[in-house]
C-alpha cells in the first residue's frame, strides 16, 4: 500500500515487499513521504522483504528511515512474512503473560502488605519495590504523610517537588466559602495524572475516599503493568485511609461538640450508635516507634470502629458492645467488659490492665473478667468495702497497690509481673515484701506455693500463704518466737501439695540456685556441638538453634522462656517436677510388676546417691533384679564402681562427679562381653541416663535446668522420663520426701 497511515494504530511492525514502489521512486520524495506517514501513524518499525520484487533494500528508503529514525529491518528471502508475524505474536503473548504474572504477584504482595500491623507504610514499600522507584502518600493539605522506596530524596528536591505539585492536580478542590456570588461549577478533577522530570516518570492517583489523599509514584522507567499495579495500591490505600465509622461523621462531630460543651457521656452515646461499649487498648507486638494515625485507623477498621485514639504508645479504640473484639495480627490487645457510657473511665482502666496481662503472658488478646472468680459470689459493694478495709495500709501507695494487683493476677509470677509493670523483678520482690510487712497476718493469699518463693509458709490461715519475714522490720507472730524460714520436716509420704511446698522451700525446684547465665551458656554450648553437654547422646544438628533448646527447657523444666532474660535467678516449675515423678513412678511400677532387671547409676553422687539407693532397695524388695556391674571397668576419667547397688565413677579415691556417658557405655559393653543380658531399665542421671537411652535401653533419670540434653532426649523419645530438679542442694536429706513420694506412687512404699 502506498499510504499505510489509515491502517496503523501505533506500535506496529509494518512488513512490505515494495510492490507499491514505482520505478522512478528513487529520484523523488516518494520514500520520504512514505516513511513520514508511517512515523506519523506511530509505526514501530518497517520490515522490507527481499525478492521477488527487489533484490536489495532501496538506498533512498534507507536514507529516509535514517532521517526519520525509523528502525528498518531487512527480511531475507527465506523468511516469510507469516513467519515474522507468528514470531511477533508469540513474543507479544509472552510479554503479555509476563505482565499478567507480574501484576498478579504484585496484587498478592500488596494485599498481604495491607494486612500487616503497619499497612500504609507496608503498601508503599511494596509498591516502590514493584515499580523500581519510590512512592509517597500525601494528605488533604498536601503534606507528605509517608514515603518508601529506593530513592530517599528530601522533600525539597526538584523531583519530589514536581511529584507534590502533580498530586495537587488530582486532589479535589474545596468549594468557595463565599455565599455572596456563587462561583461557576468547577471543572472535573482528574483521577490520575502523569509527568516526567529529569528522566524520572511521575504519576499521581487520587484516592477514592474523597478526602484529598493522593498517592504519588516516581520511577526511573515506566514498564507495562506499572499503571495497573499503582491502581491496585491506590484502591488499597483508599480503603486504609477511608472513613470507617459506625455512625455518620456529622453525628460524631455533634457528639464531640456536646462533650466539649459539658454534656455527660451517656447523653451523647446515642449519637455514636450504641448503648454499651468495649474499650480496647492495643500495642504493636514488635518493639518500635509508636503506631501512626493511619495504622491506628486501620486497627479501628478491623475492630469495627472509627473511634480511635492513637496518642502515645497505646492505641485506644471504643468499640460498640455488640462487636466482640478479636485478636489482630501484629497487635497485642486488652479489652474491657461491655459497659454503659458512664462507666467508660472504669472500662479504660480495665483495658489497660488487660493489655498489661496480655503483654506479660504473650497472649494476642486478653479480656477483662472473662473468667469467673470468687468475686462473683460477693456483692460488688460488699467486696469493695471489704477491700478498702483490708488493703488500707497500702492504699495510699499506688506503686504497691498496682504491683500487688498485677502480681496476684499473674499467679505470683515475678518475671511476668516485672514485664507487665516494666520494672526489674527484684523491684517486684521488694514491693511484695513491703506489702506483706504493711498488711501483716491479715493478708492471706492462697495460690500455688512455688510462685511465692521462699515467702510461702504455713501460717494460721493455711498452707501456701505469703507472710512477712520476721527480723526484716516486721513484727514476729504473737505468742511465740519468730517463724523459721527453713524447710519444715516432713514425716511419712507427702501429698502432692506438701511436696510442691517442700521442693520450693529446699530450692530443689522453684527459684533454684542455678543462675540464668549458666543455663544459657550450657544451652548455647550444646547447640554449638560441644559434646561435653550432650550427656552421652547423639544429637547431630537437630538442636543447633539455641532458641529451640530454650523453648524445650521452658516447656519441660519451667525455666524462663524469655530469651532476653540473661542474668539473675532461674526457675524450675515444681509442678513439672512432680508430674515427671508421677511418670517415673509408673515406669517403676511396671518394672516391679515384671520383676525386671534394673541398673542404677549416678554422675552426681554428692546429691542423688541416696535417692538411687533407696529406689534400688525398694525394687529389690519387690522382686526386681538389681544389675551388678562387671569388675575392673575403667574409662579415661577413672574406675567404674558400684556402691549400695548404684554404679558411679571413682577417681583419686573419691566418688567422681561426671557428665560423661562413657562409664555407662563401659558397663553395657562389659555385660555383653560377659554374656550377660542388658538391663530392662536404667535409672540414672547425667551421661549415664543419656548413653543408656542412646544405646536403646529404657532409661529414666534426673536432670538440672543447666543440663538440657536429657530433656531434649525425652522430647525425642530417646529417654522415657526426665525429672527436673536442682541435683545438688544443701543437704541430701532434702530429697527424702521426694523419694518417699516417688516410691509411694510406684507402689513400693
């Protein structure tokens, strides 16, 4: 065709064999006119086919294309135009598919970003990453609210100024406030606009809220799909910055004005759309800067309310009572009970306390009063009067009352109370001790004894009480000498509660003597592959993460699970100790019933020898065979001896403390060499128990909180039972009640 202009839409590759070219075309302006029409129509390139009409590309055509900067392709005779068209369409289809994939991936990532606790910055970051530039959100007044991207330019640079000016183009203009002469109807404001400054492509998108928010995007290049991706981001930002409300904006404004003019909350509550309300306090899970207004607004939208206060580190939301607050990803929430408007102040306090409890217990949501308690049995007025009388000595000291309230609500946990109040755990202890001193014997707190530490006593009100310590500025109990804080002797077999109390008093469990830094050091060395801490086990690389080790120790031993708590005292949960004793008793009962062969051994003869001796004697009486080890066994550390039915290591005429599993390996190998059967059960500790379990022998044992290997083995099933305890307290006699409880549970007492 001599004039392709009417048939081109723009962007095409035009193919021609030159059939339309007259013979005298080279001497005139034919080729110049022809090429100019292609360029005017937006053609992308010209492909000229050789043969059968022309053997070469006309020189005049080459010159014209060069003059108009139109790409010229020479198509060889063996290449058909249909083949070229097919290849072009395939490339176009591939490009379109790649664009669709890119847009789809961007949509997913933007939607995920919008669900984060900081949705607006996250969406901007994701958008900037997808377009390879930077993005900014402008407020109704034109101020830049947030920015993200690879080019952190200052707001006063030419590109940033140009983008801000472009944002003003799409921002809805406010109508004139002059009523005297009505202004002509304003021209429609565009929803988007583009520009280019210094080689940087700019685009602005008005958000659909109608409130004047604008999204600005700047990138060094503009690829296909960028507009679609930016449009998706604009839609999400419109939702995030939109006005989410339970009533109209006018009603809320009226409510605010009435409150400012002195109206009572209950008088304006109907304007807000509800009779009962829940106050929610929220803080981001991750430590960082205080949440901004947009993030707070997004949280309010998720909770179903636009009544949001984002002041300080805590976001407060007033939620209609018929909407139960749900946990929100990335946030820690505390919620009050549903109250009438005149109780909003009390509900605010409830929400604050619930949030403190949620943070201390690492719960995503805690609701105030969601568990019934004894207070439900007493009329509120009577309870309040009794509390005022009972707590009068500490009522004038807010620090004491708040500490006492938090400590009791967290079941006497020093660490969690310290977290909730943002103070040191020693400060909590000092305040609780001060409360005990001020309240005297009138203060009775019945709760789990171990959480009260060494303050648990057996005062007149019953067991598990927190009482002041005589001799430290507190009066002695009337009618006698000051109470003793040492362990009370237990005769016979203790009950579970009595044993828990005894374990804490003797520091076999509860607040033990093993320091936190020692625990973490051992966990780290085990994770780093130090076999001295593997206790005869083969752990491979399964426990190479120190945090995984800490998590197991918190679960099975009861140490503090906070990885940031690195110094001070650590704990063993006595309830876990007694639970493990019950499991060990069940295994001993099975051994007694089957008259099994049992081997006893200890790597801690200074503490646990008599525990093993008494257990061995009880099983022997029940008909079990207590394995006698071969003579002459030796390891690199010393000789393997057996004393009072318990195998142990001797070194330098002393019973030797060892973590090694080699002594147990020597015993089992010696039994095999002698042609004797292996034990059915090993009762031991340290590497003795670990090595036996590793070699396939049923094994139960005891371990301290700084010896994590046996607890890991129990979690994997290599060791059947591991009892957590301090394996070397002041007197071995302190273990006697524990041994009596174990043997009674096994039916061996």
